[in-house]
C-alpha cells in the first residue's frame, strides 16, 4: 500500500496538459518557433522533465497529433508557403525546414503542390 501511495503521488506531480498547465503549450510554441531546427523528442522531454512517452501522450491528448506529427505538419505548411511565394528550389526549402527524409518530402509534395 505504501508503494501504491508513492506511485500515485509521483503520477500526481507529473506535468499534464490540463487547463492550468503550460506544459503542452510550451512544447507547441517551441515546435512552431523552432520548426527549422533539428528537434528531438528526447531533448524536448528532457527540457520539460518528463519521459518521451508522457510527452507524446499528453501532447496528443491536447492537440490530436503526436509532437512529431505536429512538427511535420508545421514544416510542410511552411514549405508550402515558401514554394508558393518564393523562387527557392525544393532542395533549398528542404534544407531550410530541416526536412532531410526523401520519403517525407515526396509525400509532402503531394500536399505542397497545387
């Protein structure tokens, strides 16, 4: 019983994405701001003092996507804006948005190009 009480106490102390918490808001703001950088789930979770699993569950509960899926959407949306409003090549846009996976950019082009 004592171990169960300690476990419940630890769980209660974990950051959550409730109305009064800024945990997921901070992660989302970081992804929106730093989408062009090489961000990692482990690095983000360490900054917040939570496990990667807890980060993923909480973020998905708050926003409907995992942090990785959300980051890909942000990068592709920005890449689309660049494709439509600049003369940059696809390779330049990939580099600027930290999109280095050919599969992602190929899939992204289906979304990016009208």
